[in-house]
C-alpha cells in the first residue's frame, strides 16, 4: 500500500517517501486557518461519509471540518438509528453508501481489519479512523507532523510513548511512522501493558518512568483505558498514578525543551497532571489543530483528481 492507492488503512505499509509527502502537504492547508474564508475548492462535488461504530469527538469532528474546508459534502452516520442496529452487515452498509455515490468513507470500528474489509469490497476511498487495537493512521500522522513542525526534523529524535501500549492503536501507528522516519522510539508502562516482543519493532522498553523521561525530545502520553482495570492489568489506578503519571517532578527530570503530547481524551490526574498538560512544553491543543490540516492533506492525497494530475506530470 502507498499513497497512490485509494485508501489509507494504516501506516505499517507506507514508506518514508509517503510519510514525507504527507508532511510536505500539510502546511498549505494549515495556512488556510489564518484566512477569513477557511475553504478551498479541492473536493467540491465530492461526498464524505463518517461511519463511526465507536464513540468519537475529536476524530469525527476533525474529519468533518477537514472535509467541509475542502468544500466536500459530509454525512455523519448515526449507527444507533441506522440499519446496522437491525443487523445490516458492514459490507452492505458500505455498498449502500456507495450506491448513494459517496466518494470517501471514514470508518472507526471496534474490530481490527474492518476498514480493510470495506476497502476490498468498495470503490470508494476508505480511511481508517481507528480499528480495534490495530492502527489509527491519521492520529499517527498528526503526531508526526506536530513533532516535525516543532522540532524541524524527525530523524535522530528520541520519542517516548507512555501508558497502555498493548491496547493502543495510536501507539502502533506512532511506532510505524516514527521509526521509518528515523526517530529512536522508547515505550514505558506497566509490564502487563507492554506487548511481548515489542522490541522486534525497533523500540526500547522501560518500566521505570523516571529513567525513561531523561534525555528524550518528545513524550507522548497515552490515555489509560480505565475499562482495562476490570481486567486487572495493573493493581490500581492509585498505583498507576504513583509510578506512571507524568508529573511536575518528572517533567523537571526531562530536557527543558521536551514536547509533551497526548492524543486525547485526557484523564487529568491519572496519566498526566494538570500542571504538565497546561505547561509551556505541552502541544496538546496544537495536535488538535494539526489534526484538521493533516486530514485535509490525506483527503487531498487520496482524491482521484490529485492522482490524475500526478500521473500526468
């Protein structure tokens, strides 16, 4: 898979050139944000459907704003009141949307591989907005762009991911993107939340956060999925806070210019303290802003018009 395909299903199979193409494409779209009319005619006449089988605020809204700023029409599917609630299959739902001449389907699903199923059965462009524990490619791309924008490079940077690495699709997309771009990636968290053999992906593992935060350039803090506590994957939320919350004291151990990131939504007072979340090192709100620009770039890069122009160059 590459950005010459019609779909974006994950970052695992994109190469460094594809990732750099995304980074290079974001800035022109972000420049629209400072204009009085924040719109471009890029996707005029196209229709984008948000098909979310899981709750989402940031990602769904970000895709909606991105599509509308490119002048596309947007349909938000309400799964609870759709035919899905009556037992309609994923493929039939997709084919119904395609019969209505939808050009893009943005899908979030609890099952890993659901976007791939749609991509293999439909002509519409499929964009993965998070599937199970597999990937969340546009979050990985916006995290990558935020680091690139702030640090002016990716290669050679040391990036730390903290938290529930085992269940995090964001972590997986970040690892694929960052390692391909030449960053040194480290993960930290309780042993039960670190995947077995994760070192095979080219990352280092720490279980002591005080040691892990030293000398890194970026700390990306992942949401602790509190529902996992029901599975007894760590002793208690109190103990997680004690050993793995990024606090004012731990921030002081890190480099003065370390970037603090979080894909959201944050559990303030659990994986991150309010002091750190609101500190001058934090770029959490900028991640949200960049999310719109990155998703605009992805929609553009997957557009048939862009591919036609690219092939004729």
